[in-house]
C-alpha cells in the first residue's frame, strides 16, 4: 500500500522510520512513497517535495496527515478523501473541529478515516473501543490524556516543587511547547475527549461545549492539601452516556490514592473505559513521542491495508452536565461568590464545596470572573 505522508516532523519522521525499518510482514506491506515537507532545506530524500500536489496527486493509496494545525491539514485530508483515498491523521485539533464533515466525506467517497494517534498517543485506545463495542455498550470513560501535565503534576507531588518550575523543566525536556496553553489549560484533553465521545458513543459535540479547566493556576499548596488528605492531583478528561444524555468535562481531580489512575507516573497516559459486560478496562502507556505515536499511525495504516470497514452513523449531540455532581476544591480571589455552597474553608480564599451540581459551580465561576481561579474535583 502506497502512502503519501503529509508532514515530516516528530510524528511523520517516526512513521517513515517505522515503515522503512519494515520490522514485520504487515509493515512490509506498507511503503511511504511521497512526503510533503514545508521548506526546501528539509528535502533530504527523493520522496520529499514542498508541493502538496506532488503528494496528493501522486499514485498513492492512502494519505497520512502528521502536519498539525487546522489548515492546510483539514483541506488536504478532505481533498484526499474526496479523491477516494483513505486517510489517517494524528492531528486531534483538526479532527475535533472537522470530525463530522470529514467522516461524511469519507463515507460518501467509500473511504476510511482513522485517527488512533489523536487520543492516548501510542496507546491502542481507539482500537480497543472498537473491539469492546463489537460486543458491548460503552457507559463511560475517564483518564489522563495529556502526558505533559501528568509529568508536571507527578513531579510537583513527588518533589514538592511548584508549577512554574515544573513547566519550565517540561519545556526544557521537550514535553511542553513554548506556548503551553493547549496542554496546561485543558484544551488538548478537551479535543481528545471530544474525539473519544465519537468513538465510544457515536456522539459528535462541539469541542467548545465541553467545559475544560487546566492546571495553569495549581500551586504547591494545593498539592500539599491533596497529599494531606491521601490524594493525588491528576488532570482528568471524562465522559458518560446514559438516558440523561452525554456528560463530558475536563478538570483536575484530587484522586484517592487507592485509585490506580493516581499512580500513573511521569509523562504516561492512563485511560479507562467502562462497558456493560466487560466493566472497567484500563490502558496505560506513552501518550506522545515520535515512535509511540508513529506506532499508532502505522497501526491505522495496517488496518486500512487489511481492509477495515469503519462506517458508523454519528449523532450530533449537546453536552448535558445537569446530572454531574461533585465536591470541589476552589482557590479564588472571590470566595464570597461560593459562600452558599461552601462546606469547609481551608484558608483565606481556599474552600471545599459541599456536593454541588457542576453546572451551578460553573455559573458561579463565570459570575465571579476570577481569571486565576483554580478548581479541582475532590473524588468521592
Ligand atoms: N509529537 C507527539 O508526540 C504527538 C503525539 C500525538 C499527536 N500528535 C499530533 O501530531 C501532529 C504532528 O505533531 P508533531 O509533533 O509531529 O509536529 P511537528 O514536529 O511540528 O511536525 C509537523 C511537521 O509538519 C510540517 N508542516 C506544517 N505545516 C506544513 C505545510 N503546510 N506543508 C508542509 N509541511 C508542513 C512542519 O514543518 P515546520 O516545522 O517547518 O513548520 C513539521 O515538520 C500534531 O497535530 C500533533 O498534535 C503529536
């Protein structure tokens, strides 16, 4: 199967390395024949070109998009699908924003679009959801979908270090971008939850509909409080589907130390699905990195070469978090906005709510307008 590869950075370079190495019969059935790079100075191989037409119009069977960003990634994938080529993408931001359109385009053109690498990186998360759903209905999923924030939180907890210092270390190690917003503000996890909702429940929601809080304003004091109560801070994306509709949100959670997700170390991801007959099933591994992510992209390419059929019918849905209740830890400059739901004051400006509906808490957060407010759910 001839592959046109769009983008040859961390992930794309890994894809070429894995396929060129040809370590198994399945991989040897694949060949990267054309590669799009951005700049003439990056052309180091006869397969490379800076002209997208040289890849998209070439004699290829499948396109693998590993460029990142919304455009031209979206237009290139759409163009490939319209030409009847199946496609694979590692680009969660692009897929989350154009999921419905691209799936419809794939279906109309008898093509397949796979996206294992977009959530959970190297972990076979989408493949396992697909496998579980052959028998079972998925009820919910939750997990650590972002390795950068797990790295930061893990070391803050282990070494009693503060957020800014750990962010800088993660950036120096190449785990965090120079502009870390997508990771630390929870947007990256929001894209992954949105894509996972489609895979787990066939529900398509707008990413902006999923409330997302990150760890930008977490401090060593917050972690110390969690530790004093036998808890560990993790950034958790979660969703559930029941007769009340689809619930989904992203928020730091002070997990009980008896919860195995509290022990996912360093920059690893850990995701769990719960389904009717299987019950909980957890998947732990590298959520990013050149070869682990390439592993996921190449798995999708092998699935396409083996003739996978992936035509499902998705429903447009709204997130309805009305049934979500929790106890929340809030540190804010305007604690008075939360007086009527406060159960315990930890110190000035830091409080624990009594069990309260998430939507009511979100309303109070919007009203108080404190841009530096930190919130974490205190797990039951
Ligand atoms: N890195 C990971 O561990 C990981 C894990 C899971 C998913 N992903 C996703 O995979 C995608 C790629 O990530 P990455 O880490 O491989 O990024 P990257 O290292 O920046 O690679 C992207 C490559 O695509 C090139 N590119 C961008 N626009 C282009 C264009 N118009 N024409 C030709 N080439 C273009 C970039 O060139 P320039 O550098 O010159 O701009 C770069 O070489 C992203 O969507 C990311 O979210 C990454």
